[in-house]
């Protein structure tokens, strides 16, 4: 099905399900937030107090650009459907995240779409929601170590890491290529899935001498182990974590470069875990006079990184089309609101249970396909960039 048609169908089904839900729980009452007129203008009529919202959304932080994309895409999809749901940000604080969830429970949400700041810490919030009869959809990041997660809406995060590994392999030749590894925050389950994917591809090429790891003694110690346990991965991730922060990424890259000999530089291959950290790491490597060429990965197709790719300053990104994830989340919420269950093609173990999921595909973006993948696909307008190929 064409994605546009898919989205309009979703919008219609969302409307129908919300109407059914509202009729069921409030005798046809209107949602707490103002319905949007076809003109796109919100109505100004005051909403009666105590009415119930069907769906609440909690996102981790406004400080990592990725989540602003999700907020914008949720608003876009829901406005089209004529509804607004409340989107709350936890600002990197699991306490605030729990308070956000409690406030949505009080408002009477029936479905919670939540992207945890810290996968394990969010278990308490999920359990509070579950205890109140709310369906819990873990969004993009998996809530860990609890049974209180009904569904997981996600991209194929192992495939993201595999795309990084494959990209670096495709650009390397001979043996002894300098490899630098960086990871996301260990509190984010995705950091493990991304790393697992990268290791799936890179480990055989480390074992055969194509790459030599330059910045992680833990990874070097495990270089002959094809499948790492979570604890083994944690050892490496803890050593090379960026915490998803630009500054941490920059400082770590600079410290690694300071410790490395000139022979460990020259042409380098860098696993960077997302676009924000990739730009910080790329800038640090670009500033080192002993680095003559670098290949660096990323993900999220942030606008600044798309521009970096066009300018030759970042080598690749992984497009995770947030419109798809938002549609998947809305579809799952609609299924619950109308008494059904969302589609499952896969499941992810969260340390306690296997959580059903239907992971979405990802796309590798380089200078060669940036125009087709980002602009021609309608993801971002050409006017947002300069020098498009
Ligand atoms: C998301 C990435 C994002 C990162 C930092 C991960 O869980 O999957 O898209 O870049 O968090 O916010």
C-alpha cells in the first residue's frame, strides 16, 4: 500500500476508534483537548472538566533532537485525525517521567505510549499504568525488567547496527584498518541492540584482521567472541559510552585521539551511535592533524546530519522514518481502544518477558542516495538543505 494511503486509513481508523472509545466511556463526550477544525484551527470552546483522554504520550527529552522529530510527527498525524493527545517530556529524569505517567493516569488515559528515559527505571511507571488498567506501549526504547509492557513499537535496531558495520566494511580494504567504537547510553536498551548489530558484522572482520580496535580494551579482549552476552556488551558499552550526549561524545573522542599514536590515525573507521554524537565525534576527528580521512556512521537523519552528509563531513546515517513509527504506535493504540490487539511479527525479551512487536525497516543514507531517501521521499523539503547532489 502506498504510505500516504496507509496514513489516511490510519487517520480514519483512529477517528473511528476514538469516537467509539469516547462514546463508551463518556456517553459521547468530547476529548479533553480541543478537536481541530478542518481549517487546522483548534476550537476555543472550553472543555468540561474531568473528561478522559484516550491516549497519552511520554517522550524522554527535548535535548536529544530525535524526540523533537517524534513530537512533530505525532502532532502532524493526530492533527490530521482531528485530535490532540497530550505529549509530555520527561527531560531525562525518571522521576519526572513517573509523575508524567501518573498525571496521564489521573486524566483517564486508556493507552500509554511511552519512550523511557531509562529502560529499567521506567518499569515502576509502567507498573503504575498497568495497575490502573492502562495498556502500555513501549515506544522506540524497550522498558525493561517488568511484565507491565503490552507491546513494543520499534524499528529493527539490530539492523541499524548491522547497517553501520556493513557500511564500514564496504569502505575498508586490506588489513589493519583503524577502528574506533562509540555507543549510546547503557540505560537505553537500544544501545545494546545497536551494538549487537554492529558486532554481528564487524566481529568477523576484527577477528580476521581487517579492522583493529583502537579505543576499547574491553572490545579487544572480546574480539574472538562472535555472540556477546549482555554483560559482555555492557563492559564494552560502559567503556565507550557517549550517554547520547554531544559533549560526552566530543570529550571521549578527543581523549581517545590524545591517547592514540599517529599510526592509529591516518584513515579511520568510526562507529558513532547516532547523528548528534556522530557530528561531535566527526568534528573531533576532523580537527586532528594526524587523521587524513574518516568514515563515520550515524542514525536518525537529523537535518544537521543530512547537511553534514551533503557536505562530506558525516559518511552515512540510518533513516528511521519516524512517520512509520508514529503510525505504528497509533495503530497499536487504536487496536487497544477498540478492544483488539496489535499485530505481532516478532518479540523482544525485556529481561522478564517477551514483549510482542512488529519492527519497522530502516534505510542506509549516504551522499549517493541522500536526495532520493530524504527529499524525494517527502521526509524533508529540499529547501532545508544547501548543495544537495
Ligand atoms: C533512539 C535513537 C536516538 C537515541 C538518543 C535511541 O533510543 O533509538 O534514535 O538517537 O536514543 O536519543
